[in-house]
C-alpha cells in the first residue's frame, strides 16, 4: 500500500464506526503502520494486522504503544502475527500495559515473529506486576521459544489459572533447552 492510499485509509479509520478492522497482508511498512495507528478511531476493538512488515524498526511499535496509552483506547484483540515483531517490541507493549493498567486488551496474537524466551519472560512479568485481569488469549505459536520461555508462560497459568484461557505455543522449541549461544542460531 502506497503513502497516498495509506493516508486515505488513515482518514477513513479516524471516522469509522466499525469495531473490527482487518488489514491482513497489505504490505504495510512501519511508516504506514504509524500513520494508521496515529489516526485510528480508539473505539476499534479488533485490529488484525497479520502478514505485514510492521516490526522492521520501532516506528510502528512506538505509535502502537501511544495508542494503547490513550485513556479512551478500547482495543480488545490485536493480531501482529508474521510482522517481524521482536522481543524488544513485546517488552514495549508489556511496559505500556503495565504502566497504564490497561485491562481492555484480551487477545494478543504474536505468531510467526521469531520471538524468543525474552518475549515470554516479558509477558510473565506483566502478570507479576499487574493485579487485574489481563490477557485471556495469547498466541505465541511458531516462534523460537525454548523450554525456559514455556516455563515462564506456565508461571502465568499457575498465578492466574482463570484469566488466561487460551495459550498457543505450538511450533516452538519448548522441549529443548536453548543453545548456549541462542542469538547466533537465530
């Protein structure tokens, strides 16, 4: 999607009454994603951005974090699967959810992003620091999460067995310890 079309879409998303927006597979880059997040109607509850290239740098994630920080944000479901989201991006999202006590976001899909145990540790820490209801559905499938990361997610379930109802860790490396130099293997 080119910049002119992205601007037109951003203007439409600003005034739409829609609650669900699906922008899967639109070749959105971080700059376009930023433009969309800065203008998106805060009443949108379901945002699917799967299969784009939004996580190449911090531009999009910074705009997403600002959106999640809004007091009128109603986002309940966010799909960032297959977007080159990094562990650091997950940490930024977790930090804003913790700081703002955001209890709207219930479903987070982060499949196929090459996330590691660090992302799982950040999500575990969200539950350690937050005493209210948080995510009910967490999809970390098809990443590079080893046994320590899976154990971190298990700690969430142990701490709060009622809230987190769906966890998808399929197609990870949860039966293995991470290699001694995990960063080289990625």
